[in-house]
C-alpha cells in the first residue's frame, strides 16, 4: 500500500511486518554547475509539492486519469534529489528509474530485482539519491529537461521520448532478518490517502547534469534477503511550471536560487561517508551519456543559465546521526 502525506510517499507492507514503512520525498535543490568538476552534495531546499492525478481529473487528459499516479512541478533545468527514510529503520531495496531507465545501471525498467549488477539502492544505508551513477562514488545530478529534445537519459539510451517522470519500486526485507537486527526508534503516524500506481506519459524527463560526489552502497544483506513476493511501485510524473499552474490553479514554488548565489552567501554544502558498506562502481551505459551542457554544445544550444563554476569552501561533513541535509538560505 502507498499513501500520500505532507508531500511524501509512504510505502507500507503490513503483510510482511508492522514496522515495514518507507517514506520517500523529492527535494528541491541547487543545480550544481555542469562543468565536469566534482562537487559536494547540495542542500535540500524543501519538498516538491505532490498532487494526485485523480484530484484533477477534470483538468487533465483522460489517459492520465486511466493510469493514475501523482505529479510534481519542475522548471526547465531545475534539479532534484530523492530522500529516503524509514521510521523504524526497516530495510528496503528500492529501484529508481527516470523515463524507465534505471538510475543505478542504465538498463531498461524491470519490476524485479537484479543482483548482478545490483540495480537498486538499500535503505536506510542510502539516505539520498541525487542522480545517475556514473562511477565509484560519483553521480550526475538529476536535471529536468523537456522530452523530445534529446537531453534526457531516456532519449539518449533508447532514442525515444515515451515515458519521462520517475519510477520507483520498493521491496521490504524479510521479517525474520529485520527482527534479528532491529533497533527501536520513534514513529509518528501518517494520514492515509490511497492512489493508483501506474504509468503515464509525461512532458518532462530527467537528464544527467553536473558531477557530484555520492556513494551508492552495495547490498550487504544479499539478494535473497528481500521479500520479493511483496512490492509496491509508483510513477511520479513531472510537469513544467506552466502546466502545473494550469492544471491545479496553484502557483508552483519559485525557482531555487543558483549555486553561485548560495555559495557566495557562505552557506553549507555537504559530504557524507557514513555507511559501513562497499561502494558500487558505475555501470557502463551511464558514464557514456552526454550531460545537459555537453549535449547543448553538440546541438549548438545553451540550455543552462548560471552554469559558471563555483568554489565551495563551506562543506559540512555529516555523520550517521543526525543526518540532516537542509539549506539555510
């Protein structure tokens, strides 16, 4: 079961264990410069608002209603990162795709887990996912670009602009394994608002942006640890800001400040190396993708404003507890 509460997706698996609860939200953030330099983690600037497709059935195409799902607004060339948390530290294997391209391996979407190569992240070891895994300890940031212009990972790999958006599927760990390792933590209840979980076409996809230092951790529990008879999946559609305002009648959030403005103000960026796990290497397909800036050069376009390099001095090193990655602007 998946519910929506305070702009977060909440995955529950009561048939597996009462503690099997996963929370996912989508954080607004700085778009780091797309200049092939390696940057630390940018801050979270608040959650993107999430809306039910069903709540706006009269304002959207009937095909969207048939498929259901949720949607969020992004400006062109805006960035996001995905925030994972589990109130009881229950363990989950979570697959994330953009335009049905796996963000860890670059392979086409499949609901099933794959262990070789590992095509999922493990929560709660993996607190965040900021982009496409291109190498050991390196990702390229998720950046919103219109479908049909050849910038997205989906179009670069498949040659087609069909899906857009973000696809997520989560598998809980087997209950007996959790019971053998659990530690008690606090928990607050969530309001339940059910919605349909299927796919529809979207006008915005995710493209690879600047290079960021982020480790994707190897599964230390093992492929057989996951309850693969139980899974929940969700399609998160991305609309541009004008579409969002037109459909909902709600003004989208204002554009985030630039990396240049944020850094000039002396505000913190972040580093995190807290998990006691091996780090995955990047899959072959993803490092070969053009970043937005590189694709723009090939096309004779300038898709990114305010893409000048920044010199990051104020970097906070995050330990295991607490793990807070919020901007102060």
